[in-house]
């Protein structure tokens, strides 16, 4: 089983997760540059470390503090959006629309 975020995204495919796990400084630098441009933000290579949004370890700062999906899951006290009584919700819209794999993972978790 892959390590999943609350939203159903597979953390094991995330460059911040990979860079932390493999201690790959070149990947940190590359990802910081790409994400800085993509999000018009000042992201430093040192920010590119993450053990997953559900973990209690290191998290990419935006995922830890800025992600409305993670914040909601913590308030709702759920292990995944797929088991939340409000699933699917508006907060997940972008993820559900842009990542069919995440949608399928969450759908598979829904209580029957």
C-alpha cells in the first residue's frame, strides 16, 4: 500500500517525499526552483522535505500549515477524506478534478 495524503494523493510520488527519503539535494534544488516558479513563491531547497501530511514527522511547509484539505481532516479527525461524512466536498474539488487516481483511492475508502 502506498503512503497516501488525506486527499488521496500518493506521497511516494511527491518530490519532497522522495528527496527526504533519499536525501537527494539535487532533487531538492530542482523541485524548489520548479515549485517557486509554478506557485510564484520563494521556496528554498531546505523546504523540500516531507514524510507525508498524515505523519507527525517533517512536512513541506505549505502542506503542514497552508493546505485547507489537511486542516479540515485534522478538525474532522479523519484518517482520510474518503472516510469523512462530508466526502466529496468543495475543498477537494481541484484534486478530484485533476487527479482521477486520487479520486478512485478516496472512493474506495468510502464506507459502504
